[in-house]
C-alpha cells in the first residue's frame, strides 16, 4: 500500500518508512504523512526558525 505526501503529493513507498531496527513487531506502525524530502525540508525550516542563543 502506498500513501501520498501531504505537501508534494509524491507516493511514499512502504520500504521508505519501515524501520528495520524496530524489535517490537507487535505494535503496528503508522504510515507517515510526509515523504523524506518534505520531512527534511520541514526540519531545516524549523531549525532555521529557532532563535540563536544570546551571549552572556
């Protein structure tokens, strides 16, 4: 099953978001709403928006 990214509409493949390091197989994983590209863009914008630390 493939979902679409909410921002760009790109199809998100199942292998793109499956975490193979996950040891607990009993818990169902929720499919992400954003592709990896858009998620990286969101994180970068978030980091850029944070105020720099004020010098003492």
